[in-house]
C-alpha cells in the first residue's frame, strides 16, 4: 500500500492498523508535532513557541476541549489519529499510548507544530537522498547544549534532527529548507556535532542512527521534539505529545508552507 492519502493514513492509524514512524507517509502533505497541555499552563507554552519559532513553529492551536483540528485536518480526531503518544507527568515519561481518549477533558489545549518531515519531499525531489527514509528508519534526533529562550514555566535544551548530506549538496539543502520556515526552515548547525554538545552520532537521544559516509556532512535542523526535552526539565504536571517520529499528518500541502 502506498499510504499517499493523509485521510486514509489517519484512518488506518485510528483503527490501529498502522503504527510506525510517519517519515515517507503521505508525501507532499504537511506533518506536525503534537503538544497537549492543561489550559492553565497553555499560555506559557504559547509564549514559549513565540520565543522559539525554529523548534516550535505553530501550525494550529485548538481551543480548550476541542479535538478536531479544523484548520489543518477537518474531520480528524487528535485523540486517536497519531500512531503513538507519550504522556509526561511532572517531568517523567509515564506512558506510551495508542489512544489518549481516556486522558481527555474540557481543559486540554492542543498545539500542532511544524515538522521537518514536511520539507523532506522537496529535498528528495531535488535529488538529495535521505538515508533514514531509504532504510525505513526514524530520523536521528539529539539533545544539544543550545538552550531555548524560557517563557513562563517552560525552559530547556534545543533538540535537533540530523540528516547526512553530500558535501556537494549542502548549499542546495540549505536553500530548499529555508523556503519552509513554518516547519523549522534552514539548518541550525552544519558539521562538527561536538560544537553543539553531541558527543556520539551513533547514539541519538531519539530515533535511529544512520551511517555518515566520507563524502557527507551531518546537517542539523531544529526539531519539534524540543518540547519533550523541555518537559523533562520544566516538569509540567501533564504534557501529552506524539512519540518521536510518529507525527500527526495534516491535509495541508507542503507547498502551502513554502515562502517561495
């Protein structure tokens, strides 16, 4: 099955027929990171996103208690249409769930944030192969020594995703991804990982490691998993997110978020 239609993919996920990282699924359609918080701390997180637009570009914010993302995926249900969720309480990961209906109440506020999977189709169309997709893996993600700008109760380190890019195509990769500021945009770092606090590329904090060949350079983009690293530091009483790599697939076309 090609898994090209976002509605069909969400339906399979809802019926528990598809549970895998969503990279490569519904190519050409925007994927989103998920953060769900109680209403009383939601404004703090909204301000955090405003101050940290690279890792947390907002695509849609749902009103308290609402679970249909009417702007980005009308008819979808944010409680069931992500393949795997994570539940954090007081700074600890306490559960992974396939369905969060039992956690839901009228005070829950949902944030959908841009995801770098969105610009991967543009990279592939430009002849830049992505090894994690070729190998059916999740993208490699790392916690860095770069600190986000605090807001209210929220603070913590920036998380980045890494893709090996041939040296001769790095400039092109920067040009392409800079067209998508709503899904992390241009890289935040190119080259030596130790400069941003990453000591071993073979041991990502999230996702799967991939080989970096001699003619390639590691390129790092801000990542929407940053709120999960922030949750561990700032310890909100409850935060529900997607499991890294298991994104919410919207009905928006990638081109909708391109500035050029």
